[in-house]
């Protein structure tokens, strides 16, 4: 090999690099193999290169900076696969750290050895000529998986002139910022031009679908298209104009919005993610009277609820429609409010306490629902959400006794269109509430999160925001009654 030294450069000394012009197919690359990441990205992004930067694990950070500033492609390691990529690129010059053994990478190559600790090390490299537009590629990195593979990906994509975006949670749907990043680089075709680094992004099919959702589906209040993991919610519970049913009905609409916004703000100091305000509106109300339809449930009119739903959406308040169906099944009642559920900020709650069998009456026993009926309702709502390209919907199951949901172990919480949570609905002493909280988590199907209710009058005492968020696990959804 020929060893070069720092010297003045002439036009003949220039190193040319040609990057791909067309956007490569979207890829998800593992985060645990930086050498493989470098080889894959080089193959995807670089047509040819007169020079290559060769790093080892020890010199990666310093040589990544050299690669980024010079725009020479970066490879990691000195094995046969790296030698083959050098040959494919047509490289004749290798840039590496002093003392690196590159004897297995080929014959007749010029070698430029640099001191990684030297801030001016890149001055030893001849000028690099890149006469083309930036490559149409972006890389998404998960901050939770930052490591050598992320360094490699960032370096190669920036060298190609592409964009680098942080994607917390490895999900472009997660927040308003992640959605904006996806829209900026994806356009309307998520199948090309995006490289994701890390297992958290899932498989290629799932990642591409998430990208498509990010750029086409409306966002939730507070941003993003998934309900939880990057937000929590605090809700006022009740029914408009009926103070006895909860705090939501104790004041007019605008005052209710202000009240729940102030309530959610009380939780911000104790949360690791934003806390968004919400309404949980009792939309069908359990009734002693059988009513004209004989179901012991008073269904509020769609127009009565619409005013609250639309005003809440404009104010950035999420809405959950709560059903107390009497002898009617949950699905039948949910379908009455389909046009409201078609709004992107509206979810659904099933209150099993008020689900009666034929011949039963409210308050003579605690109501109950089967896991099969829950699944039927959930599937309908998930299908509705998917069909109309809506963001994920909150789907709440109220429970304070294990008997309230039979065959609970059979509930299917796998539909990604729904964020399913179990609402621990009991009131009383601190000990009673914690006992209920812990009992309800036993045998809870995978995919169902936990929610909590605070009662102003019936709890002794009412949990403070700090105490509520000290619960294990921390509840995703908290309501006040």
C-alpha cells in the first residue's frame, strides 16, 4: 500500500463521490450492528467513491466527524464485506486512524492515516467533489436507541445530503413533532426515501403503515395520532346539565372546558409527558324508568352532545362518550353515536356497572358485560376508525369488581386503532381504592393500560395529583367525578 501524507492538493488530487439520485426504498435497519448498517447504507446511497473513511469501534466517533465534513462514505471494520464494498465503490484512497491494520482491504490503495485526537485531521484529506443535488433520503433515529449504528446512519445520510430526524418512541405517529418530521420528508409516498434505525420501529410493513398514518390521518388534540405513551389525560366526568352525575355537569360548557384545562395543568409537574384535558360525557344515562324502549337507559340526543364535542375539539379537549346501556347491548348504543365517533378526538367508554340482563333493575345488583360483547364493540369501533382513517381512539372499560366483566381474559386488545384502558372505578378509603386498583390488574390481558377515577365527595380523602401519579403503574387516564 502507498501511505499518503498531508500536502497541498491539486485538481488531480480531488476525490469524487457520486451519490444515488433516486430515493432508495424505505428500510428499517437494526440498531445493534453498526458495521452492517454502514454497509447497507453505503450500498443504498453511494454509487461510487474515490475515497472511503474506514473506522473501528474505537475511532468511530472521531472518524464519523471526518466523514461528515469531507462527505466521504464511512465504513466500519476491516473484514471481507468491507473490502467488497470498497471494490464496488471503486475507491482508491482509504482514510483511517493511525495504527489501523487495513492490509486485508485490498492492494494498490492510497492510505491516509490521521490522528483521531487532532481537531484538524480532516485537513489531511484531499478536496472532495460532489457535483449533484442532495440525496432524497432521510433517516429517523430513536433517542432511546442511540449508539454506534445511529452515529453511522447519521454520518452517511448527512454525507449524502439527506436529513436526520429524532423520532422519540420510534413512532412517527407519536407526537405533533414526529408527525411534522414525517410530513416534511415523506410527502405522500412512505415507500421510498426513509431509513429508520432501531428495532423499536418494528418491521418494514408496520413502519411504512405508521408513516402513511402520520402523513394522512388527522391529529389528536395535543398532536400525534396515538392516544398514549407520549401523553396522559385528565378528564371531567359527568353529563351536561346534570350536576348529580359528576363535575362535568356542574357548570356550563365554556366553564367546564376551563375547569378541566386547569385540572389537567395540576398534573403537569408530576408527569414525564404532556397531560391533555378530556371530557368523559355520560351519553346514555342509567334510568329507574324503563322508558319507551324498555331498556332502562336514557339516550341523550346526538345534537345535545354535539355542541360539547365540537367545542371541546376546538379547545384541544379530548372527548370520551360513556355508555350506561341498561338492557341494551353496548354495540347497539355505540352505533347511535357513530357520527360523533367519526370525529378524530372522540373515543368510547363502556360502563359495565349499568349493563343489565333482562329482568334486572339498576341498583338492585351490579351490572356486568361479557368479554365477547366487549370484543364485538371494540371490533366495530376499530373497523370504523380504520375505514375512515381516524387517529387511534381511547376505549375505556369501567370496572370496580372482577364480576363486572366475565371472561375478561378473552378480551382482544390487539387492534392498533384502539388504546384500551381499564378504569378502576371504585370509591372510598385510600386502602379500599388501592386494593381495588391492585386486584383489577391481576390477569389483565396484554395491551390494556390502567386508568383511575378520583371522587370529590365519596373518596376519603381524594387523592392529590401527586398521589394519583405516584400509583404503580401510573394511570394513563384520570377522571374526576
